[in-house]
């Protein structure tokens, strides 16, 4: 059994060791320890300075490349979407700066943006499904969407039919306008730029779904992807774009949700860095690729297949 004397010896040993350390540190080892610490501090300061210099060079390089892409973009992209008509659909949470930049990029590429539609949160809210489908069902016959893909909700099919068509012969202009006004009256969409005729392609701008639990965020993101799928089915092609790669704490990315479905990425194209000059060029090139029957997943996220779409070849 350990007795009181054992504890005394243990405590005495601790103090003895401490005393020896103090004596050695203040005497024979003082210069050696001090010199070592000084060298380590000097080394760490130099490493910090080197890393700062590397970061500054990298930042300058990124800025220069971004400026070059912005300057060369008009010449590279000016004819990529000539005579195409694009519907711009904006999902909840998207910054207006991204909307404006995308509209400018599409126009610079030769496209006509037929209109801008803002999908409201009620469109993605799982508690509003009944009201949303009731409103859309009352418009389905006028837009002739009853026999279309049953995997797409009637609301998504109605919105797509009101905005786009692959060829002439779809619903009349009055029926499209009436449908959009009905959806706006129900609080499902807003029309900052009312469409002037149907589009033959679409760009859907999305952000991360942040409301509710993780499961609810995923549901909202998937509902947003379904809007893009309906537009893709109704038109000659669609691209889903986000301003930047989200962090894991920023909700569920609409682009990431689209990329998780093998069937979806076989049809839709996605761009995850549309907030940059490179990303804006990718939106244009991805839409041009859609018109040629292709699709791709572009940007800087881990699930992107390439940084940017194939560049046009000169003949």
C-alpha cells in the first residue's frame, strides 16, 4: 500500500527536478536555449514573410488573369449566342450584381434576354405545394402541358411553357402573359423584366438553400433544380449557375444538388463560379455547348468536371 512517505518523496522529486531545470536554464544551458529560440523565431518570421510574398504574387496573378479574361471576353464570345433568345430565371438569394453581370454577358455574346423572372421562396417552400399546384393546374390546359413529363411538377412545366419553346407553334403570347401574371398574383414569381416573347434557351441563377434543417435545405435545392430541368426540357438548353463555390456552412448549393443526379447532369450544364470573369465566360460557352447538344459541369468546386467549357474552334 502506498503510504504518506511515498507522497512526500514524489513531491520532493518534483521540486528537485524543477530546481535543477531552473539552475541549468539560468546557467550552463541559458545561452544554448536562448540561441535556439532566437533562431526558431527568426526562421518563423522569414517563413511568414515568404508566404506573404507568395500570396501577394498569387493574388496579383489571379487579378491579372481575371482582367485579361474580362478584356478578351467580348472578342472571344461575341458571336457565341448570336440570334439566340435567353430567359433569365433568378432563384431566391441571388445577388443582383450577378443578375446584371449575367445579363450583360449574354447580351455581349449576341443573345437577346427576353425577360427576367424571379422565382419567389413560395415556389420552393414544401408547405406551399398544394397552393402552388392548384394555381398551376388552372393554367395547364391553356399552355398545353398536361401530357408532358410527369416527373416534373405541373408548376415547373407551366413556368417553363410560359417562358420558352424549342420551336414555333406553342401557346399564344396572350396565354403566356396571362400565365405569368397569374403566377405573379399568387406570389410565386416576380417580373422585374417582363418577357417579350418566348426564349429558346434559359439561364437559371441559383444560390444555396439556407432555410430549415439540412434535409429541408436539400429539398429546396432539388426543387430549384427541377425548375431548371423543366426549362431545359422545354427549350434548346439550359445552364444553372451560382456566383461562387459555397462553404459547407452556407446551406445546400443548387449547383451541387444538380451535379449529384447523373440523369440531370446528362442534360443540364452547371457553372459554380459565375461571380468571376472566367465564370461569366463559362456561362456563355456552356450555353453554346448546350445548343450543340452537349453538357458539362464547370468551375472551381470539387465536383466540377473542368474549369471552363471547351473553347470555340476557328475554321
